[in-house]
């Protein structure tokens, strides 16, 4: 029974598209790009700030350079793309950290500011659960996840939710064991529940 | 268990979360109303996060064009064969270098010991003599006795009074004594006399008692050789500990051996150790039991 093409899957069409893309077919390259680019951007926007588009472009160019030599199925391709995106993000943060260390910092600079703002927004909500159920923009939800969770847990949650990777692929992308990923994601969900359902005066 | 979390200001969640529910929430497919108790907000947040941004068509066009160019460029220059080629080149270079080193070492050792075929040995000896290295030439038995390793040519002497020079305290030791001993060995063999005792006696100034009811013949001895050791060290066994003759004890330790029989390669100033053969130094021989 053919696998239906969904938001996270090209189904049985994948191999044909991949072969055409490896031969330089523009339509196939465009299909792969449109298929995963939103997820790539969704993952990168969690920590890349204003550099999301630049990092996404770098990621896709790296994918294109390695595309002729790629072998694997759809899941492997998705994992490979997000591995490249993950490395680009790590490099971006290292460069950003070096820039920050070269100037005097205040406690509210950088990511700490984002985290404080996110917590302040949550604190000012009378009914956080009702708010998140509402029409929250995807980037806003990602920003809150990043603000509420430690970096390793947020990364895993976003790779699961935004990139749509299974546990094993998340483990491969992040260089962790699958069991470690399961533990971290479980802790992340419990932490989110604690934070989101905490009374306002406790935040 | 939860004490550290409480210490950090966290309230332990009162509800458990099973694996399946966690997995579905992380896929963004759980509505808050269907979430496990206490996780409604989490399910809503994750569902919202799973909503992906739309593709910017302007940026997409440029990126796709660049990707196509990159794919075609990468396809025209395959990376894997090139890497293999570099690797194989590197390995081939190392293998060739190793083979060259082994060949040179083996050839050098063979040339130094005179083991090369005569024509080759002759050519090699002539070639290296220009750079001050003396190696034996074919049919030039004992010829090197007149040469030193440092390239200084020593004229050989025809002085037959070898026995008189042996044992003299000549620190320079530059009298072609090895050649003399070699000549004595040749002469003894031609006369049908025992070579070992004769040579030993000549090398040790008569102190050597080789052939006089000795227990310890050299391990490689054929009855005509006497275990003699040239040099300053002690002889470490090999059946020649009972009777051994040491020659050249007070001379420079340029290792050279003089063998009995038809081939003698002795150089002067020998300090080497010959087992089962007669060894001579050009002077300062001393025999002890």
C-alpha cells in the first residue's frame, strides 16, 4: 500500500525525486527544497534569530553539494539535512558567542533577554493554557519552548516537533543515544507542563 | 528524587506521562482537550510549534537556482574517486619509500660484506671508494687490511715477521697486521698445517695454546680453528670460555675479523669478536685461560 504524501513525507515518490535531483533536475531540487525548507527554517528560527534565512541558504547549498553522493531513504535524507542544519546552527552560535565575549556584556544581553521576555509574557497571562491553545504563531511557540527549556531539551523537542524526526534520527543528528533522547524529551515535557500550568504568582 | 527540582523552584508534575502520549504530543497531533491530564498546555504549545512557516518564494527561487548549479558542479567533479586517488597515491608513495629503504639497506649490507656478485661488487666498491668508503672487492681477500673505515689508505706490508709484531704495545696499530695474519693462514693451509693454532699463535705472540688439548673449541670450529676473540671485551661463551685468546685489547675497537681458510677479511685494529674462528688484532694480543 503506497505511503501517502504528507507534510512530513514524500512517500513512494521520494526515490524518483531524489534520483532526478542528483542528476541536476531543477524540478526535483525544487521539490526537495519546498518539502523540507519550512521545517529547516522552523528549526533554525529557534536559535538563529535574524540569521535564519542565511543559515537556511547555507544549509541547502551544503545539501546540494553533497546530494550526488547521497544514498538512503526518505528518513535518512531528512536526518542528513537536519544534521547539516544542526551543524550550521552550532557554528553560528559559536561565532556568536565569540562576538559576545569580545564586548562587555550586561545580564540582559543575548539569549538571556529572550528568555526573560518569554517568561515575563507567560507571567502576565491569566490563563496560559488557553493562550497556547489559541492561534499562536509557530515561531512564537518555538520561542517559548526555547525560553522554557534548557538548550539540550529544547533542541530535542524542536527536532521532534518541527523537523518531524523520530527518536533514532534525533539521536543521530545530535550525537546522542536514543535512550538519552527519550529521557531528555520526557523531562522536557514534564518541565513544560510544570512551567505552563504554574500559577502566575510562582513564575 | 524531586527535591532538586523543588530546590530550583520547580513544582513536580503530579501527572504521569506515558511513552505513547509523549510521542504523539511531540508529533504535534494531540489536541489540548485530548492530552493527558496536566499536559493540555503542553500539547497546545507543541501543536502550535509544529505549524511550519511558509516558503518565501523570492528567496526560494534564488536558493533553488544556486542548488541546481551546486548539484551539477558536484556531479561533474565526483568527490569519492578523488579521495580514493589521493589516498592511494599517499599509500603508494609510502610503500615505494619503504621498499627503497629496504633495498638500499640490504644492498649496502651485502656490499659491505662482499656478498654481492663479483661484477656488481666490483662496481660498487669502485663507486664508493670515491667517497671514502672502503668495501671489499671480489677476489681481494685481505685487501681491506690496508684500509681503514675512515678512508685513510694504509699500504699493506710484506713484512713476514708477524709474530714479532703481535703483542707489541702499539697504540696506533697501523702495520697491516691483519694482512699478515691472513697471509700466515694461507700459508699454513697450503703447507697442510693446522690453520687455527698457527694463526692463533701468530696473533697472540705465541701465548695461544690452540690445539693443545683444548676443551672449548669454537662453536663453528672445524678442528682447525681456534676460538679466539679479538677486542677488549670478554667472550660470552659459545664453548670458548675455557680457552680463549683475546687480541687487540688495547687498541681502537674497529671491528674486523680474520677468518681462517681461504678467505680472510681482516682489517687492522680489530676489536670484533669471532666465534669459532681465529681472530686477530694487529697487536696487543693476549691469551688467557
